[in-house]
C-alpha cells in the first residue's frame, strides 16, 4: 500500500477536475431536486428502524437507486443494498451510507418528529429516533446518486452506492463483508462516506487526513468473590470492593502503561452486582468500552486489563478457579484511518469549490465507525470520510456567546439544520465523486 500512495497522489493531481464550468449547473440541478429530497428526509426521519431491522428503509433505498437507473442488489448481509452504475472505462468509486436509527425517544418538538416505537434485540419496547443523522446521510446519498447519473456525460467509470444496515451496533459492515460484498460488486478503487456534525455550521465541511475515529471494543468482565452477610464482611471476599479496585486500576493503564502521546480510552459503563443492602454477592459484572487507534495498542490495553484483574483477584485471596473471566464482543470495530493522499485531494477540491472559509480541519475522535471495514479487505481500498456541518449557524454563534449547550449526536434534542445540510452534502459528495471519476489515462495499479 505504501508503494501505491505516491502513484495515487500523482494520479489524483492529473485527475484534478475542471469543475468550475459545471458548478452552476450542478447546483441548479440539486436545487431542483431539493423538494423531493426534503420529503424523503422527513419520511425517513418519521420512520426510523433499529439496527438489523431496517426492512422498510432498505426497500426505500433500493427503490430510490432503481429509479435513478442503478442495477440493484438487496439482502447483502441482512438488509444491505448495493446499486451499481457502469459508465464506461475508468475508476470504480464506492459511496456508502448507513441506515439504522437509535433506541431512544426524540424530544425535539419538530412537527415531523419521530413517534415510532419498536422492540430491541433483547425484547425491550423502545422509542426509535434518527438522533445520529443517518436520515441526513441517506438523503444526501440519494441526492448524490441522482446528480451523478444526471451528469453522467461528464465522467467515466463505475459508481457503486452501498446502503449499509446496523452501523450503530457495529454489525452492519461486518455482515456485508461476511456475505462477500466485494465479490458481488466491482472492486472499488476508492470508498467515500460522510457524517453529519452538529458542532459545525451547516454548509461547512470538515476534513482530516489519517486517523479520524477510533477502534471500538466492548468487554464484559465477571468478577467473582465469596458472598455472605453484609454485617460480617471479614468472612467473605467482597467482589464489589474488588470491582472498585479494578476500576481504579484500569485508569492507570492509559496514564502509566501507554506513552503519553498514544490515544486510548477505557470506560466502565455499567456495574451489575448484588440484590439487597445486607448481602455481599458472589459475583459482579463490569461492562467496558475500549477505544484505540492501532492493533498493537489494542492488544496492550486488553492484556493489561486481564493482567491487573487476575493479580488483584489473587491479592484478594481468590484461587485460580475464581479468577475474573472475560468476554470480548465480536466483531470489534476497527479504527477509521482516512487515506492521506485521497483526503488531501478531496479537501483541495472542496476548497476550490466552496472556498477555504467553508472547509475546516477537524480533530480525531474516540467514537467508532464501521466504514473502516470498507478499506480493510484483502486488497486495501483508499477511503475517506468527511464531516458535514449540520448546526444552525445563528444558534451555534449564540451558543458560543452565551455558553449554551449544543445538542450533539445521540441527544434526544439533536435537530440538524436540514436544508443547507442536505444541499451542501449532495453538492460536496457529488463533487468528491466527480473528482475521482474524471480520470482519463493514469490509474493506480491495484496490489
């Protein structure tokens, strides 16, 4: 892959689009399509579906792609949808959207707010809401598909549109690739995606070369003990006290076992143990999330957690048969690393088109995104995800001046400034794809 990057960057420079003459026509077309896109957005917003339950949403995405002229496959890895549009010789560009919503109640008060309810995988009834903006993502996805087909005389190559289920629980991309996604479609030369950002003003785009989002692990630890009467703790080995010691010790892994410049997070999100005030239980369960950016750091953190847990249990007096046990949820979500040459070129394209004031640099975050899997296959694929500003500019300015809280992703109050967000999203993603699909002769050699 390292040998490919110089050729890739050279090719991207040669393929620099002559888009200025097209800009007004593309923008006019997107404006013309906007009323339908707004109606689609509101429909998706009012009809969210949980991870691995995206039956109606995937059917709508499939119909939208068919209507736009794509050859469509459905049922890939569950509710995954793929549309392919072949337009002569040239590179293959993949654009991905996610489709699932969150198990939470929307509290925005919008006239088209979601009132949907559903049942989670463990049988719990819940409200459902698109509080992460996947409805925005899908609307931009459909608008981009329409735009690129409308302007097909201005590019050559193959466009692959992927609507992915179950991003929120990290299962969607994994299941699509378990179902041989890249064997069922033209193998991409590039993969693109975007994510809305409520902290960036609508109409603004955020880029970062290299690491963007962390790898995610979910770990369950069962801490054993010897229970007894709460009035006689000296006759027990208290797993609650031992759990408290473990939680404290885990916080030293990042601060004392890793280099200070190495990003990592260990969070204990839940503690489950005991039933009444005066009984010391036999066991406690800890639920952890671990965020890292490299396989090496991931393995080091997991090893340290296990090492500390076992030795503290032994120090508490527990034998080998009662040492903590560990259950790591699979699949884990790999870190999302933007290809540096590709992302730098896309940033340049956006600065040329939108102006430098609307294109900003962003920082890496410890949240996860399984778009990373689209690059980490047998033949690595250069990929890039950029941020799409979704915040109302006036509100963001007032929030900064007055210290107001800005509802972020996964907040019940998250409400994107949808019109400028959708318009700029379709325009940006369409231009990103066009900048890659206008290559004429020089293509990077796949390794």
